[in-house]
C-alpha cells in the first residue's frame, strides 16, 4: 500500500475544521493544498467509521468475494451512492468499488483478494531477458492471469507481470521488448496510438463537465437536467427554470445541499416567487441531497463507466438517452419493478396515489436523534 502523503492526525484536523463550520469543502481544500474530493471522502469516512477509518493499514486490505458482492448490491439497491458505500464499509477507494461493479455487470466472477505483500512490496524491479519475460507471460496466461502467483513463482514484482501480460496481449512478442527511455511523441506513433492518446486527453476534459439535475422524490424521475462546463449559478438556475417551465403549478419542498448556488439570495428569490420552501441539512450532514447523489452513482456506473466517448457531443447524447431510459424503461425494485414514469402516470390518475415511504437509514436516524428531538 502506498505511503500516505498526510498523517492521520492531520487529516482528522481538516475534517474537524469542516464539521465545526470553519469553511466550505472548497475553502478548506484550497487552504491546505488538497483536493475537494479527498476532503469529502475523509468526512464521509469519519461520519461512518470515526477515527478508526484513518488508521493506516499494513499493506493492502483483504476483501472476500462475499464482501465485494454485498457492497456492489448495496449500491445497485439504492442503499447509497458509491461514495456512501465506500465510507460505510471503509473500502480503500471509490475506484476499487467501481471495479467490482464493472466486473459484476460484465458477469465476471468476483474473487477473494488476499494480497501477498512481498509480491507488491518488491524493493526493485528484477532484470529479465526477452525469453524469460515470454516464459513468465505464457505461464500467467495459462493459469487464468493469476498475476500474484506468477510473480511469486518467478521472483518478480506483481506490476512487472501485469505490464508484460498487458503488452503481450496488445502487441504480441514485440510488446515485451524493453523500450524504456524511448518515449515517442504524438507525431512518431501510429494512428491507433495517436487516437488512444487523444481519447485519454478528451476523457480528462469530459470529466470536467458538470451535470445538474432535479429529481422528484415521489417517483424518482428526473424532472429537469442541464449539462455545462462550469459549475456556477447559471447551471443551477437554468435547471430550476427548466423544471418550472415543465411544471408551472408545482410548489414542492425543495431539498438541496449547501452549495453556494442554493444558498444565494438570487436562488432564494426564485424559490419564493414560485411559492416553494427549501430544506437543507446542517453542515456535514447532507441528508437532503442523498437521493440525487444516489442517482449520480447510478449514472456513472451504468452509463459513463461502461462506455468510451470521442467527443463532448457523444457524452451529451449518451446522457440524454440514459435519462430517457432511466425515466421510462429502467425498473426499480422499490416500485414493485415499475419505472418512474409508470408510477407518475398511475399517481396522476388515482384518487389516492400509492405511497412509497423512504427507508430509514442509520445516518438519518442518528441525525434525528441528535437534532430533531
């Protein structure tokens, strides 16, 4: 396991700064030279596991196949977003859980993970000849790509075996030739490699796109959504105004987090003008925003992570298609295997619409016991 950049005490201090209201995620992150996402992760884990979640593990964590499956199903059943489940079960990172979910969705068997520390912690990469690398790769491929056992058998590191197999599968024996120190520029690579690099650069740009959406808590349908390259007031205001145009007579309770857009006087005026009240949990307890955070996890897992995009237009088109699928075709267990729009239409034509109470969870119960007594 890589050595942490910050000590447990230092991370706990930043978490307590946020929970005590000394600043927003962005303010504290910028003041301390860390990413906003890192701080959000620390806060979530602290709320779920307390100080124990910051104890540094000696080596990689072990995960059983049953544990992996239970975490994946927790997300798919809507028990929380990817970040919520990572914090609740103290998983090392969101990328680990997303990898398990991809395997599950691809019908790949989840396996027990019991790391051999000496394989991962090799002090130096062992020098090998081309024939030795070929023998190692062939052994690994013939044994179901068991990188750990292969590394232990030939006294090389896990990363060496993984790199050799990946290169061999992609380029054959020529991929095993040692080309270190000879990185090619974009002009020197072939067309396929050039496209791959362009796709990687584009993916980084696409990850900076922001999607704003408003979700109906009754039927879980997406009422309005807007995509923008800037997470600003205009993004949120455009989404709200789109929802009002579609539902001019709606006066619901509006749930949100404490983002600067939702706490601004301009947005408060828009709510008042529409005859709406706003509900926002206290700092560090974003319970009001949980349902839509769960929706973000679904979108990333079922649409974004499973596809490759070559342009911003392709991403926007995929989002349009997915949200239509989510509203009209994606069955939900909580509704008795019906879609959000089926529930909405049934409610509009019913004298006494069916009720679907939100299942209580530990975080909400803890919050109510402390602040709503």
